């Protein structure tokens, strides 16, 4: 078996290096990170031109500090909004975590959610999101046959035990990328879609930006250590939410417990699936530097779906236990309810010199609140404060028109912007004259 693998390796090394190395000497050499090969865009490669699984990329190179001018999302979790009115969030021995209500995107609890971290195999979540997107559009088919590229076979690390040249389906590769966290499956999928791994990485970063993952950058398709490969717990929660909401027809793959390939049976690394009956996904990742991480989701009867992101637990099973702790905390202590739907009219506001004398005002986005489960939602009140300045046409939809305070027992808990819901263009000559006169009083 070893001699066979070496023969195939020698015959494919030239093709592999041409695939992954641009404008670089083809000769094998030691690089900065201890891999015995050339680099492409700083990504360490092994002797066969595949991304190296043994490269010692310094943490500060893989996860550089965020620039000071980077605008990160302001996160105010429900535990902070309802301070002293809800049980305190669990104290976990992890680097960071997020607990999110999936439907609304509300953050229930968090620890250093915007901190940059090394994603490891959590990178495959973005790969799978793109695969699902292509399946939904019809440019990929689940039963489509794929020939495993030699470069996929030469990519070490976690594997679903594919063979070079073997023919498998897209569905098989999806199952292998999820259950076995297969780097070989991930490379095969990326090259099927983009031709090269570099091309697929460009798609990953484009999608991350579209989804609002403002603190994320991908450098390879599977998560092996590489420069500038980082994300955050918050960004991973956003990605998980989109995986569930955007392509629910494929989400069931994340709860598969085993995958079999060429005589090898691999059990899902997500141990939460085996210890927590309500869990149905999503993905694990681990590195020496970042520890063991798990993005998970669960649904409990009569509760909303929750998403948990745990970064840097001490072991595979501990990441599952930490995730279970977070999810149970969310189910036990919070309820989520939509009080106002999107584009809900709250009132109207006088407009001067417009085609209409009044314009509807309200909330553009749904007002969905996560609150302590013991509270009666009738105790949560909303107070509208209309804009005091006089509005003059033309008015565009979305113009600030006041605020909506959410109160509990007379105290403000949170405030939401109120805007105009419709346009009001400039009126006729008579309406403009009438409006001008009205403004004098």
C-alpha cells in the first residue's frame, strides 16, 4: 500500500505543484513554517503541493490582531439587557462563546464573542454553505459523480479515507466533510466548484463578506493552519444561522453519526450528538493553539432553536459538555417573542411641503425580544417617542422619525429606531406654499 501510494505521489507531484504554486520556484525547499515545500500566497504546502497538516504557523501569523479602525458589531446579550433579572450566564473554561436564538439572531449570552480565533475545521462550515448554495441553484447535483483529485488524497489531517482517482458522489463528499471532517472531501468539493482551491477561497471570502462576517478571513478550504486564517465566535454563529435558515433542505446531514468509506467507519467528531438528545449539528474544529471548538444547534419541544458556539475547550468531549451547558441555560432561562413585525406602522407624522400631509412611521425590522422565561410578556411595555423636529418633503422611507423604548416595570430595557415607512415626495406648488406658511407657526 505504501509503495503504491508513493508511485502515485511521484506521478502527480508536478501537477500538484502547478495547481497550487504561482510564480514560485517548483523545487522543494524548507519554508518559514516548517513545511517541506513551496508556498502559495503564504500557505504552507507539503512535498506533494497539498496544504500541509504539520506546518507550525505562529498564532500571531494565523490570527493577526484586528486593525484599530475595524468596525465590529456591538454585542449586548440578553444577559446584560436583563441584568439581575435572569440567572447569570455559565462560567466556562473556554476562550470565547456565543449563545444565539436562531430565528431572531438575538445573542442570549456571550464571552469575548468578537475575539479573533483560529477556526480549524470550522472553516468547512463555509465550504458547505457554498456547496449547499450551488445545490439549491442546480449547478451541483447530490448524485453527481466526482473523481477524487490526487491533491485531495495528498492532503493530510482528518480524512474520510478517499482514494486518488476514486469516483464518488457529491452527497458522499458532503457526508465525509461533515462527519469525518474530511480534508480530502473538502479539497475535492472545492476543486469541483472552482477548479482550484485558491479560487474557492476567493468565493469563501466573498460569501463571508455578504453574510456580514466582518471579522473573518479564509486562507484555505479545510482549516489547516495558514497565515490570515481567522474568524470569531460571533461570525461563526452568523454562519450557522445562515446554514440553517438559507438551506434547511440540506441541514439533516449535520446530524449524521457515522460515515463509511473504503472499509473505514468514522464516527462524527461532534460528541454532542451522542450525549444530548436535542442536538442536530453542526461542526467541530480543533488546533493545538486554539483547543477544541464546537458550533452546535439544538431544538427542544416548545422552545425556539438555539445555536451555541464554544471556542477553546480542553477536549473533544468537554466541548460537547460546554455546549450542552450553554444550550440548556438558554432553554431554561429565556423565551423569545416577536412583538412587532417588520414594517409595522406605529403612528404617523406631519410632513410639510409634501404630496401627503402625513407619513406612516414605524419599525423597519421585527422587534423580537428574548426575555427571562419567568416574565409575563404582558409586563413588557413599549413607549413611542416621535421626532420633534418638523419633517419637510421630500422624505424617503427610512428617515429617522423617533424611537421606541421597551420598558419593564417602568424602566427602559432597550430602545429601537423608528423611521418613516414610505416616501413622501415634494408636493404641488399649492402644497409647498401651504407647507411654508404652516412652518411659520
